[in-house]
C-alpha cells in the first residue's frame, strides 16, 4: 500500500532502445523519467514522476547563490533473472537527511524518498542493462528554490531523482596522490554532508593533480595534513599485516559511505580484523615501504571497488602488490556484485527488489 499518491506522466516512446550500451560515458545518458517533489514551506507537495527534461527557475533561486544543494548516489542492477534490484536505498534516504540538517534544509520523509524511487525504477526498468559491469546510477538531490537574495535558509526546496545507465566510473586501477596542502573538509565544516559545495571546492586541487597524471587525490585532515581522510568520490581502505584499515567517520570531515559500511560488514562476517580510527599518512607510507601493506583501494557507489595501483606520498611513488594478488578486495568486489545482481544470497537484507 502506498502512503503517497504519486502522479505519473509517461513518456512515449521510450528512448531506451536508442541507447548505445557499448559506449556509455558516466553520467551523460539519462533515462526517460525523473521523480520530482516540492517543499512549499510546510509540506512536501505534488510528488510526480514525469518525463526527463529541462526546468525553468527564478534567477534569484537561492541554491544558485548560496549553495544549499545536496545529493546522493546509489545504484540499481538487473540480474540474470531479469529482476531490478536496488542496493541499500534506505541508507541514502537517511544520509540525505543528515546532509539536509547540516545544510539547514528541509528534511524529506524517508518513505517518500523510497516510494518515489521505486515508482521511477518500475517505470524505467528497461534502462537497467542486464550485463556484467552495468548498472543504473541513481542521483537523488535537493536544492533551495526560494527567490531571495538575503542570506537565510530557503523556505522552499525541490527534491528530485534522476537515473543514468553507467558502466564502471574508473576503468582499471588508478594512480592517486596524497594531498598535503589543499583541504576538502575541516572539523566543524560540512565534510560529512554530501553537499554540492564540497565537490566544487575539490575541483581545483583535483585539476592540479590530474595535470600531474593522477586520477584522484587522497585528502588529509585540515589541521595538520598528517591524517588520511577520503578521496572525494571514495572512502579509502588498505590491508596491513592482515588487518583492514579505514579512517574513522566519527569525525565530521569524512562522508560515511554505504559501500564502506558494506565492506566493513563483510569483513567482520568473514572474521577479517578491522581497524576504523584516525590513521596517519606515515602508517600507510611505512607499510608500503616494508611490504606489510598488501592491498590499497577506494570504495564508493560510483567507483564500486577502485583498485589503487600507485600512490604518491610526499614526492615518493609507492606501488602496492599487483591487483590479481589482492585477495580481500577482489573477494569483496565479487561478493558485492553477486549480492547486487541476485547471484549470491542477500544474507544482510541489503537488496530491495522492484516489482
Ligand atoms: C557516488 O559514488 O555516488 C559519488 O558521490 C561520486 C560522484 C561524485 C561521481
């Protein structure tokens, strides 16, 4: 039974049959429909699934001027049984509200997030390509819509969900660099929120690193630049002396990733020891130098498990063991993919099947 009455305007004909599935670029192709709901200052009103397309806005809309804008990322998969499965969507609904609270925005009832998403996926199920390595990337987002140039929290908001068929975000293993000058997030700031501005602030340092041949930065803490944080699109993991390490998200500077949480659950269920705490760059550096670090990877929704083939720390490049030898992360990648596509039993109850 649906608690919300979501009106639907169906697009005819669907554009799914015209998609060039071989040549998808991440985030450039959009499915037929989108979910939209507005906050009028009191209530979330007029939830609707409508054809994907441009919208018009007042140029004084406060999201543009003052950046009250947050987003989420999750994925749906189609297994060999033809069923569409979405991975841990309630985690994203909850995290959206964490971000909304930090950015002083309206919160969204989690059932409305989920019902809108399920209705959209049911209608656009042809956009989930049933082959290995493919998924439908789902982008929920919310932004301030009040037309007002004074600085204050907007009274009105729009929440939307777009979907976009994708392959892996990173093709193959990546080169990264530990950033010791620029800062993604400071304690007391917005780093644990999925705020659009966090991504804007990272573009310039990321561009400098890309000019040096790196795909991504590994951020360090703002105060000392001595502790590892995350990489913007991913949380960071490494295996050292058989113990899985990842920086703690108990501070407010690191995004609490859904893939990160899933990896920690799997590791615990397999009896792999785990350390989640503040981790100094030197701990990783020494382990890479003496060979006790055997695996290094990033984890995120878009990136899934992104193997790191080399890492630069203070002008020195380190190369962890070859990807084929990395037992834990290869097993995690295989297990997560199996659960998401219905090949493996979903013993954690992570998957929601769309009817
Ligand atoms: C995601 O994994 O959904 C992200 O947030 C990465 C995105 C910025 C591409």
